């Protein structure tokens, strides 16, 4: 079986409001982060399947004759799936030599690729296709920005597309195209399988953001994509202070147990911040955007950052981020687990590039990584090569 | 009529928790601040009444023959009072030449002195006594630390004592002594009259703290002295950033109106902080004090400081205070109106004097005033001269 070349991309994720509070039954808002992962799927005639992940130094290929052994075990077809095939997973772990113990990033990415490849192509009577998948991501890995989900969403979209399970939505004259709702559901459910392989028990938020883009409301395990949100310019800063999400989550829990009457209202306030923010963003799509909208978004960011400090998930590096950006009139909060990690800074439409550049420089001078990007952009897309940045095309064609 | 020499002192006030929230019906905790005002009442035979207030450059005296004109109008006697005598007040304003317009600090202090002096001595058939009152305060004026109440409490105690309306509790062998509950009630009600002259519509918290000392719970206009509280070492820092309480109170109100669902829980959390703090302090008097008690007090201070920032009453100078003290492992919050003004820093029992001195120096290097003092100490006291610091005795005897 031979397939054509396919280019797809999927965005990362940031938590706009509600991190930690969501663990305690409050609303969180997850938004797409326009730092994207790009995938090229290339049909080959080498009789091999290859995967190139230059971000994590992973370049592997397998002979189709060897992979054939796994094909018959897959019986589910390419419909929506909720559960992993434990037998296939176990046999693949043995095959790639990681039967026991914790997998590193490269091993998890490899296992996920092989699992999804075999699930997409191994179910029918057809032969496995010879192809090479290359992925390059603008996202830092392990920073809580959904880089694994962007990877699995890209994989799901490209492999399902190549297998014919979903259409190839790109018309000849288009630069980018998106799938219909039903096909996005399929992509999302497949990407979620990949997330399960990588994270064990993922919330499903990251792959949903990667698939639908825009903004999602997340409450008590339910994920609701919001119809229309404005695109917001932001700075995304990685303090590079390492942290453990698990430790931070349990720190918040301890504080709630220690001061229940003090902390419960703080979680209620965070919940109200998410709801108020959602309302402001929805107003911004239905009426002319004013400075007042941005003032409200900034105030909500400041309040939530204080609340996150109250929960005990702040960090001096994040205080520095807030202080530096505030000297430029810009408002920041941590995003995700906190205790270091990443922060977002809202840029206003009128914020000039001189201010942005000076702020980025000041943050880099602190040893932070910093990107000017946006939130609320589109989810997974198919690209014509012409719509992919030159340097990314170059990386994807190198292997 | 001739009276003996009397030395009294009364403490200042700090808000430990609940500033601003108290305006919206939540609990606040007011504590005595062991920066005190000291008063010496000296019997003279000059046929004059004098008042010396070196802190505010006020040195005045009046002939008894002139003051006699005001005596008959006072009919209330020296019982508990709730209302000012508007006629006496109007005539005194005319007499000291401030019939109209706003009074400055010196004029308000003078008017209050004359009013309380005439109320204490003018009601009977007795002659007005010849005496000089000198007051020296360790408190900065106009910094929200209850300096006016410390003054009026001292005045009330000394004048009521000199008039015989209350006893002179000091025994010959004692250094300091306090009045009984009933006499304290009288002192407090008279001091409140002085506060009404100075502030127009005072809450009554400041004079209550000056009278009873320790800690008071203040809720919906009701003031409840708490029986036993530990003495806590603190730093009191005056950032000297000027602010308007009125502007700050209305800023909080605006924020509540703008984001009601976000802000209401914050006020609830502040309320819970006051109640939790009260509980911790009460435990500290009934069980052995541990590091855990101090950890809890520190965490509550940090949380409330964040909440006050959320209310919009923070200030960069207060952030600096918090940051500097935190580098020494000490926790601070603003006290009172915020927007500048004063902050308190909790010292732990084990905090060494080297750390304290270094912290004080760092804060002074920022241009702040800083005192090492305590909260929770006694209210108004009568002193034997030997129990008054040498330098204060010297100031009080200079005039």
C-alpha cells in the first residue's frame, strides 16, 4: 500500500485559569498555544517504517516484514476507541526492548508511534504501508505545554488520513484545512490513546486542545470546547525551574486540609475567575473589543496569580517574571503546575514590538526561555507545504 | 483644687487581620501595638492649665480665670458618655480660634484636651485645678497606628484619675498598674469622645485597643476584647508612602462591584483568616507554644497579604517590605489601609537579634522607618516614674 505525503500540525496547550483548582472540582480554562508540532508523513518504497524526532534525538526504522507479526492482533478497526489494546502494547514493549520499568521520552514516543501505526494499518487484510514520519516541535518537552499531546494529535491525524479512515481535507488551492467535527472526534480519540501510553491516566484536556484548538472549559472530568474565542497575543516564558506536578498538587491539598475555611473560598474565587474570563472572552467575539476587555483580562490574571501564591505553588522565578513584565505594564501568571515551570504574559493589541522585544530580552537575561506567540488559535490542521515555515520544512525533509 | 503627679501610658493599634474586609461585614482583629504614648499630669500652682505636645510642636497654656467661663455649661458629670456636648465644643472652637474649617493635628489635640479637661473638672462646684499635661508618643502620627486614640485614652485616664472620678490604682511598691473593668469602661467612653472630636465618626476600635490592650475582635460595629492573647514580637515598618484611606476603601468597593463573584469569596477567606488566627492565638495561651503555631501565623499573614493585593490596596513599597523580610525568613503584611502606609513583620521567639538588626537596617536603607516592638501588650497603665524610660521622663519633664 502506498500513501501520499501529508503535512499536519497541532498546537500546544496552556492553562489560562483554574490550574490546581480543577483538581478540587472547579472550572479550568485550557487554551491552544500557537507553539506547534509539525509532522510530515512521507510515502516511501523502502519496505520500512521510520520515525524521526529530532527534538529528542530519535531516529528509528523497522522492516515491514518484522512489523507484520503485530498486525493480526489488532481487531478494533479505525473507529473511535476508548481503551488501549493491552496485548498489542505489551508485545510492542517487548519488541522495542522496554518490557519493564519506566520509559524515557524517546521510548514513549516510539512506542506510541508504533502502536498508532499498527492500529491504523494493521486491522484490515491490506499490507502495511512503507512510510516515514518526521515530527518537529516548537514546544519545549516536559514543560506542561502539551507537547506529547501535540505529537499524538499529529500522529493520529496523519496516520488516520493516510489509512483512509478520515479524509484529506486540503483542497488544491488551500494553504491549510481542518477536518469536520466527526473526523476531529476520531482524531481526538486516537490521540487520547497515545496520551494513555505516554501518561498512564491523562485528563484528555491536552489532546482535546491539540485537536480543537481555541479554548476548552474543563470541569469535573468533562471537556467542553468553547465555540468562539479571540486570538490573544502572549509571551510564553519558561523559567526552566524544574518542578514535580505531583508534589505541587499534594502541597495544595495539604494547605486545604490545614486551613479549610481559608482555602475553600480561594478555590471558589478561582472558579469565578475562570467563568468571568470565559464571559469576557465571549464578549470580545460578539462586540467591539475595547481596552476595558483587556483591563478585565489583566485584573483576572493578577488576582489568579495571587491565589496561586496563596495555594503555595508560586516560586521566586515566577515572582521575577511578574515583576519584570509589570515594569513594562504587562500582566503575567504562572500556567500549569507552577512551582517554577512556565508563565504567560498577556500582550495588548497596542503593545508595540519595541516593548515586546525589550521584555523578551529582560526575561532572557534572567535565564528564562521566552517566545512571543498567541493563544486561542486553531487546533490540528493539514498544511500545504507552502504554508509551513521554511526552516521547519527543512528540518522535516532532512531525514 | 490641687492634684498629684500622674504618669499614664496607652498603646497604639495595629490591624492584625481583616482590614478592608471589616467594611464589608467581616471580622477584623485589632491588636495593641507596644509603641506607646506617655502622659505626665503635673499639679501646678501657677493658676494656669498647660498642654505640651512636643511630637507636634504644641505648647500652650491658659489662665484658669479665662477657662472658668466654660465650666457652667457642662452638666453631664463624669459618668459614661456617648455624645459630645455640641455647645461646649462650639464655644471652645471659637475660643481657640478654629470656629470654621478643617483643624490641623495641633488644633484637634488642643481642642480635645480642653474639652476633656473641662468635662472632667467643670461639672461640680469645685474650682478648676491648675495643672500641666505633657504627652510624648513613640507612635508616628497619621500612620493609622491609633496615635490619636493613645492620646485621648491617656488624657481620659489621667484627667478622670486627677478629678477623682476613678481611682489611682498604683500601689506604692508597684511599677505599673491597671484600672478595674468598670473604670476602664469609663476611660474608654471618655477617650471615644476625644476620638469623635478628632475623627468625626470613629469606629471606636482604636480607643478600645488603647484602653484594653491585647486583641479585639471587631465585627459589624461590635467590639469584643479577647481575654487572653500571647505577646508577639514584631517589626513595625512605616513605608512613609502617603495614602488616602477613603480612596483605598472605595477602590476595594469598586473591585467588588466589578468582579462580585471573584471578590466575595476573597472577603470570606479573609474572615476565615481572622477566625483561624484568633483560634491559633488562643491555643498559644492554653497549650505549650510550638513552631507549628508560628508557622500557622506566618502562613495566614502571607495569605492575607496576597488577598490585600487582590483587593488592590497593595503598593510596590509593601512588596519590597515583604521581599526583604522574606529573605531573612520573616513574613510581613500591610496593616491598616494599605496603598503604602505601615506593615508588620512577625518575629519568631528564636529569631536572633543579629537577624532583627540586619532586617531593620535593610528596611531603613529603603527609606522606611522601622521599630522592633510587640503586639498584644497591655492597654492603658498608670506608671511609677521609675517604670518610664529615662529619655521619655526627660522629655515629659522638659516643659
